[in-house]
């Protein structure tokens, strides 16, 4: 999908160190409305730190985020709580390990954000939650508690909880890596449907086959920088950078034999 004239999100010069370890070193990219951008690369390459920065869960040492509509946050300057809250309101995160509230039912987990954070009337939030649970095949689980669900079901609830906030941008941090292999597919199907519906998403993933099918752009991270970027057809078939080629050879080629 082509970039709109103004991207939904522009990321410029994001840098982050933990002590002497520089985990991000001047990261720049854009996300157009309705695009799916997948971040791939070895563990420890900076992918998750970038993702958490987009939602102000991590505070970079420097760099700028600009959302369409004029919202801008400069991490090199002091930010107010209001700026950080406004940044969080533009996006919603789906975590690797679900992060559902164990003492709340599925329905209560889904309506918690809209009611408490956005002031949505409870009756409206419940109606929206029931519709979203139905679309991912979990209507029958609305009154269940997280411990009564499979890992795949918990992750689908996590996705519904993010959708209920009606964000401009959905962020996924390795949404299938904590699942048993047989449960991965049910989550990837939901993500594919969201992509087909035009949701804007940034996804950190090790599921390279999924990235190849669904992404509009793939960013390959290594050593805290974007080593290579491009459309999946080009990047997976003919990577230009030797580091990208070595990574893909280790991951993909054995599956293609």
C-alpha cells in the first residue's frame, strides 16, 4: 500500500542506551495510514525497544515522533505527562505475554481501558466489546477468566482489548512467540484480517512467512540500526545487505528445502 501524502507516523533519529549498551542508534522510518510494517531481526537488535518507544512505554534518549495532525514529541527535550498520555492515546499495544488482568473476566478486561481511560459509558463499552469478541470467535468466553483460556484465546482477547481503544496505530510485540505452535495460526489469522480491513500496524515478529505475506514494508534490524528496508517481495527474495542475507539464510532457507 502506498504512503499517503502525510504519513500517520514519522520516526526520526530514535536513540536509546542502557548504561554503556546502545540498543538504538538513530532509527528513522515512516508508517502510512493503513500500512503494516513488520520489524524483523535477531534477538537483542532493538526491535522491541523501538516498539515500546512508539507508545511511550520506553523513553528514548533522543529522537522525535510525529503523528499526523500535528502531534509531536521530542525525546531530547522534557515531556509533560500530558504529552506522554496524548502519545499513548494514538496507539495500543498487544504484548507477547497477553498481560490480561487475572482477576477480571474477559469482558471486564476488554472494557477496562475504554471506561477508565477514555470515559466511555459502560453500556456502550460492553456493546462494543461483545461485537469485537464475536469477530474473533470468543463470544462464549466473555465471562471466563484468563486462566480458563488457552494461550491463543488469551492473545485474541489482548487484541480485542487493543481494538476496543479505537487507536490510530496497533503495536504488536512478538504476538505469537509465547504460544504453542498449534495456537500460532489462530492469532495470525486475526492479524491478517485486521490488515485486510486497513488497520495500521507495526509488528515485531519472528514469523517471517507471515511478514512476507502481510507486510507492506519490512525493516530488518541488527545492532540497533535498520540495516535494510523494503517491500517483502524484494527483501526476502533479493536482500541487498550481507547481514540481511545471512539472517534470512539461517531462518528461511531450511524451510524452503
